[in-house]
C-alpha cells in the first residue's frame, strides 16, 4: 500500500480489548514538519466576530467625538483658558466669562510654536491668549496670564502645573475651576488638569466646537479625522501610560 494513503491515527481496539493504538502523525523534511488535526472557527463564530467588529466600529464613529469633546461645568469662580486656542474659541471664552459668575480668567500655555525655545513670558501662548481676550472685551484687570516654559513634551500638563504653582505662590485657595479648550482636546485636558491640581480641586471642562466641520459627521472631513484619531491616541496614552514627574515641570527652578 502506498504510504500516502495510510491512516494518520487508528483508534480501533485490538481483538483482546486492549486500549486503542495511536499512530504518530506522518512527518516530512526529516521530521521538521508534521501534519496534525486542528480546531478552527465555524461560520457562526466568524459571524459573531464580524458583528462584534462592526458594532465596535459603529460605536467609535458615533460616540467617540462626544466622548472626547465633553462639556461638564462645575460651580467655579475661576475660568482657565488654554492660550493656544483659535480665535473662535477665544470669543467663546469671552462669552463664557461674561455670562458666568466668574471673578478671574487665567490663560495658560508655553512658548509659541516656531520660537524654538522659551524666550520670555511674552512669547508664550498664555500671553497671546490674554491679549486676545482683552481684545474681545474682557476687562484687563480680570485677566491673568500664567506662562509655562515647557515646549516639546507634556505641554498641557506643564501648563496645569504652572497654574498650580501660581496658586500656591500667591496663597490662593482654589476649590474649583472650569477649563475652556477646543473640541476633542477636552477630555484629555481635563484629565491632565486633574493630575496636576490634585483631588482637592474640582475640574470642570468646556469644549468649544470646531466650526470647520460637523461634529456629528466628523469622518467626512479630513480635519475631523485628524483631530479625532490623534486625540484618541493621545488620550489613551495619557490614561494608560502617562505618569508625570512634577520636578521637570516645576517653574521654580
């Protein structure tokens, strides 16, 4: 009989009733390759996998933007504005300040992009944001810029640490703040401010929608895709892998 057609395994008992004799699977290439029985997914299992992937994709499309661009205000006398935001968000910040019961408005941010390094406090996003707020009608005496020196990494966290240090240096107890930022940056910004300011400060967040695309159909716009994908990745990094070291962000050095 040709060896190719010999059975791989025989489970037939001997005529004396002894245990079935198992034959080793055939080998090829000097025993480097063997043929064995294996289990695989049935069509029903593949259908379940496909359905789960499709459901996850739909949830991502329709729920990720509102998740990232959260707005949740707290009762606060202080409004914090990230100084790098665009002018449409600056105008929204001015309206928020005038409509609320805020006493002070703080702008945060590090060196302006393109400057290459920290030069002085007036070449920071905190300074630019403060000037823009004053230009749209916020009283000068209500605006306080709090610049950061960090340019390359962890800029949002460094800005929050600079604000925390400013509060401490001016002996200013702060029970709560609302932070205003743009669009899908909101959830990550809130998380980083919570890490910097600690559990004793309630952090509210205000996300100003981007007027350049429809948030309900963000995947139809290149800017929407760029914003959502990049902020999803950075939020996951912040949530799972970011362990701050305050020493390198402390401005008192």
